[in-house]
C-alpha cells in the first residue's frame, strides 16, 4: 500500500484554493554551446504564464 501524502494543503483549505491558481510551466531551451535542448521548469501563477514565457525568449 502507498503512503498518504501529508502536506499543509490537506490541512488548510485556503492554501489548497490558492495552490490551484498555479501552473507548472516546462520550456525547452536550446544550449548555445552544444545545440542540445534542456528543460527549464517553473511554478507560475495562471494569470502570468504568457509574461513568463515572453520574458525568457
């Protein structure tokens, strides 16, 4: 049997509601040295996703 995750989100419904407003953004970034792609991850508020992707071009 798997263990149940014990987090603050389960205990605090207000924190759970706020957590739903965030999205994990994964971008492929090309290395200038080797040309290979790497992945950058970030947790971004759902209203600021477009700004996040535009700033890192």
